[in-house]
C-alpha cells in the first residue's frame, strides 16, 4: 500500500497546487458499523444512541494519498453535527493531518463561500461552492489552484453527475464490495463504509460506483445512465412523456432505460444536455 501511495504523490508533486474536497456523511465518516466495515477507525460513540463514530479509511489515511500535497476542503449537504462540535473538530483535524488545511473554522451555512473557511455545510448545489473555496486559498495564501487540479469525492451519484459540465474532477466513493449504482458495503443506504484508501486517488474526469467498481460513463451511444445503460426516449413517468433527460423530482438530470419508468430502470444522465422539462400528458 505504501508503494501505491508513493506513486500517487509523484503525479501531484510534478504539477501545480491541487485541491481535495470531500463530502462528509458516508464519505469522510462511515454510517455503518466497524464489524461490517473493518477498515474504518473507531473514535467514539454518539451520545444519543450509542452508535459508533467511524472515520473512513480514506479519512484517517489521507496522508498516504496524493491529497497529502493538496489543499483541503469539505462540502456537506448536512450540518456536520454542528450541535455537538466534536464531529466538526475531528473532521477538520483529519483533513489537517492529511493535507493542507489552514483553519478548523467552518463557514456559515449555505453554498456561498464567505471567505472564512474552505469547510462548507448545508450546501446541496455542491459545484457552486467550489469557486469560493478556490478563492479562499487565493486570498489567504496567494495560491492559484487550476480547475483541473480540483478533486471532489462524494458517496452519492447525484452529487457527482452535477459536476459533469464543470472543469473539476469528481469521483463517487464508498463503492464497497458490491457497490451497485449507489455505492456502499452492500449497495444499500445505512451501510456505507465511506471513501476507501484506493478510492482517494487523482484519476481525472467523472467516475461512478457501478457493480462495486469505479467506471467512467459511456457516452458513445448518446445519452446513457451513469453506469452506461442507454436512455430510452421517449419514456413515461407519472403520466407524462419525456423526450429528453429531466430533473423532475430529482436533484440531477435522469432518464428511464425502458419506455415506462419503474424504480429499477432509470439512472442519472450522461452524454446529453438536460431537456427543457416540457412534457406531454399521456
């Protein structure tokens, strides 16, 4: 494993300054158990229910990855347990040990970066927070981080697909041993181990968990799901017909892979511009 880490460090050392940005829940921390995810690291229990507090392998081993040479940031859709403070402190400590983090203070809630910290919470539109983090390091350190040297890590596919038309790199993590399309120890919510050591790498572009492996979306046949299954146009959803990818009832564009949507034959879109969401009642 040390050899693998050394190889990653070389690729960064030869380029300009880089930036590693992480989601929090099911990425830097695991919402499973140490028994299911033995590579995680215990550091306490939650007082309200006694649930294990677990650092992901990619969190406590950050100093062995390419991120060791990078500046650090976090973008969470949640609050990162603001009420207790202990989790926020531990998250900042892990990022600081693993790379270059200049502060342990967290920004006020929201995607708009206020220039006080690269640690962002209550932000669902995650790409919109990245320019503020880049600006923070420019203002504080005079560091110019190129867009192509930004690497974002998140366990949710919808938080990755929204990076498709940006200049940043984005990777779905917590793929687990089976992964599926959503990632995790067994492909289900509540069982994700968080980012692994191997997943915390500087591979370029957009990557997803599909059947437990990191894959790039296949766009050779036109619009596909994140795992390469062709979209079916038109398709019917909730009594309406769609002729393009839509964000209806989702936070990112998606399509069905059969003529009529059901809970299994759909995925997030790649290879096509999001449609106007105009529909035809059927």
